[in-house]
C-alpha cells in the first residue's frame, strides 16, 4: 500500500522538499561544516550563527506528514518566539526550498501585480469572486507551484533591474524549471491511472504547474520540451474529465464532466458581505484557468504538427454557447479572443490533418475538401460580420462601490478587455488566411489573402493599443507576416522593434524570425508547395506561438 503522504499533491510535494532538506543537511555534515541535528537537538536562535536558515516546526515522521504547508519555512536567524527554542537547519542563500521570507514576499507581489497582468492582460477576474487570490493560495499550499512562480518572478525582476548577464539568468531559471518538472513527473506517476479520483486536488496543482512552467519556457524561447510537457498536461486533463463522469449516469457530455470536476474540487467559499457571495476554491479557479490555456496551446500546436487538436472532440461541448447557457470555458476572458474564432481554427487544423492523410493515401477528394472548408468559411465570415456590426464591449459597472474605490485602477486595468473585439478580429482574419492556404495552397498574391493580411496589419498598427498586446496575438501575427507583401515588411518589422527587450517578448521575436525565413525564400522554386505548418517548423519541431 502507498504511504499516506503519496497523495500526488501538497503532502507529496512537502515530502520531496523534506528529503531535499535531509540531503542538504547530510552534505554539510560530510563536508565538515557545522550543522544542527533537527531530529533531536533543539537550540535557541541566540546560539545560531547569522545567515540564511530554514525554520521547521517539530518535524513529523515521514509517514505522518499531515501539515505539509508548514513543513518548511525560511526565515532570518531570529527566534520567532522570544524565549523559546526552534529547530534550525543551515541552508544556502540560493536554496530551492519553500520559503516565506521578505524576499519571497517581494517576488510574490511582483508576480501578482506585474508579471501575471503582463502575461495575461485580459485576465481580470472580479474581486467579488476572489480575483487572483487563488494564485496566492496555490503558492501557499503547493511548494512546486510556489517555486515555479518564484522562478519566473525572480527572472523578470532581474530584467527590470537591468541584469548584465541575461543568458546566465535565463539558464539558471531554466535549470530550476527542469528540476520542478522532474518533481512533477514523479507526482504524475503516483496519481496515474484510475486512482486520480483520489488525488483530484493534487492533479490540478500538477496541471497548473506544468502549464505555468511551460508558458515561462516558451516566453524565453525554450521550445525543446514543448511536446512532452504539452502531452503530459493533455493526458492529465483527459484523466480529470474522465474522472468527472465516474459513477454518474449520463455524464458523457464533456461540459457535464467538466462541471462535475469543478464540483468535486469545491466547496466554494462564501463571504458575508451583506449578501452571500460565492468565491471559487483555489483548485476550481486553477482548473478553469489552466484548462483554457491548455485548449489554446493544443489548438496552436495542431497548426504546427498538421494533426487534429488532441482535445478536438471536447471543443464544441466546452467552448460553444447557446441562447440559454454560457460556455463552461471562456477563452476571451483569459486570452482576449472569443471562443468561436479559436473553435474555427481547431476545425481548420483538423481539416488540414485530414487533407494530409488523404494526400499520403493518394485519395484526396477536392470536392469534399472544398465542401468542408466552405462550411467553416461561412461560419467565420458570419461571426466576423456580426462582430463588426455589434462589437462585444466589456461592461464597466461604474455604479459599484468597489469601482468608486478603484476608479483609476479600473480605467487602466480594463483597457485590454475593451480591446477584446479587435483582438478577436485579428484571430478571425488569420483563420481565414489559414483556411485559404489549406484549401488553395500558397498564393500570397490572391486578393482574398491580401485583404485579410491587410486587415490584420491595419488592426495591429492603428487600432489595437497598447502595442505590447501583440504578444497575445503571436500566431495570427505570424500567419499574416508569412504571407505579407514586401511593402508591408517595414510595418511588421517596426511592430517588433518597438517591443524590447527581446527577453520579455521572446515569442514575438521568434515569430518574426519565422517570417524573415519566409521572406528570404519568397522567390524559391518550391514556394508553391509551401504551407504554414512548414513555415512554423523552420525553427524547430514544435514552436508554440502563444
């Protein structure tokens, strides 16, 4: 039987940190350095030398680790309770153990106030529904989530401070993310299979950690592990959704399974603010957040790999809305692009995969290809026309007392949300270009292609603001750039040149590198056989343009 602490979640993560601490203590002893035996000896802080220390409560037996989030607390060498003794263990300044010291507090606040809004400018959950508090709660309860967050925050803060050794800082943080992925891999092996129903909270923490770390790797243009990390997150998501229907009747619908998982991750909290306000649990909010990012990443990856999105059969149920219900996953609230545009891109990727299979089998039916493409095109054009006529504007709710308190902040923070319709238009025009290439081949001089590329360039250069929002539209930007006319190259180059430093806008510069490769080979003899997937793969097997 498995020990109680092997729960695939916070208790197992804490045990891993406990073992690291043991290894570090033994290493110090072997080197002849002074150390403290925390298993039996108790010394007061007054006896300890100055420096960095790990402060532990009375250490429990490894088999009875019942309070994981209190297992490892980093502090200065000062007795937290005067006159009492506290077990201490020496730790190096760059320790990767969980910590709650003042430096980590600065990094956590920097992440919540600066890094997260930069990476996800459209993610503005209502404060009355908990806001971003779930992220803080996840960092407190999960050492791996906390370490992943601190790694990213310290990296971006070093850039703000003007580090002279960007490559060194980047490699150091990437090494830390590899260590974190190794811990996540061990956790995955514990919860793998039908037993995931017993570890749903831990599974969600693992999933959000994988996606968080992968997003950071992509941001710094480290794509080597994209495929394996995406596959792990996708497999975990499938297992969670499958577990949502376990033991229930009629839960074959993915949206129903999704709701069942959300329910099991509860209960939500209730705040008494004159009226009952329901706040999602940290795991509920984390599951919605990471599921949306995972679906987006899966769709974009499919356009590179020329395979159907691996979650394709879930798309309609999870992303479609009806007159009476909202979709269970709202991509627009996270990445700015409304669900329908990304649904169509997923359909086009599936169509491209079908076309490639038929070509290999030498039985491609052009009439069927055009018929299937026409259905997608009609839907895209109808939704785009509707958006042009009735743009969706985020309500400003200025009659709320909360908005009165934060009027200036809301005016700034909601600016990206008001750009959502424009962002969706960019994605929709790029989807139509993508569809044209899949059906008709590489024809940049086509009137249709020129029109949609021109609309994308015009939206990006004259309507969408601030320019930094381009990093949320890297895929459509790259699609337009690959098929742009020579006269449009300076405009596209100018957009990228204004987004500095490269270490912050890595995916935008990666996309521009793909575009430049296409421009250099514009007159090559094999240009007619080119497609967008081939362009994307010039920089590697899977360059995730997100």
